[in-house]
């Protein structure tokens, strides 16, 4: 995750790759998002949605919660390999056959709400 400034505002994004039938959740600093998005577009990824977070750290927490749910609850393994992901992120991919794009986005929003509730209830 080169170039990420952890204290800066961040975002979580969900993208899809129709040729490989894959979806990906990812994070970026808002300042680096334009470059990151262009890299993904060059590789055939299409943007579905973004979710702004106060910091990159918050975005990472959401991404990791979603990935834990995908791997441990839904038992969906990483789908693409590094050869298909020249800008990193193969570990954050999932087969489109395993979860719909809308369901992945719904899971992202659910995990973001859950984490926000935990932060509010923490002393």
C-alpha cells in the first residue's frame, strides 16, 4: 500500500472486473484515489461505489472486517492471483459467482456501521 498516508481522509471502494467475473474491495487515501482509480480502470475494473471514511485507518478497519466475513463466514477465498493484479490487491478479490456486487456493497456498509457503533460504545 505504497503512498498511503494513514492519518489522511480515506475511502473504501468496491470495483468489479466483468472479464474475469471478479469483485474487489479496496482502500485508498482520498488524495491518492484518482491515480489508484486510473490504474484499476486501465486493467478493466469498473467502479461500483465508494464510501468516505474519516481516516485511512478507518477505511482499513472496514476493509479488513469485510474480508474476514468473506473468508471466515462465507468461506469465499481470494479469487484472482497476482498475475491479474499488477497494482496489488489479489487478496481482496472474490468471485462474482460467490457474492453479488450489491451484496458485497451491502456487507461493506454493514461492517462500516458495526465498526462505527463499536467506536461510539467504547470508553
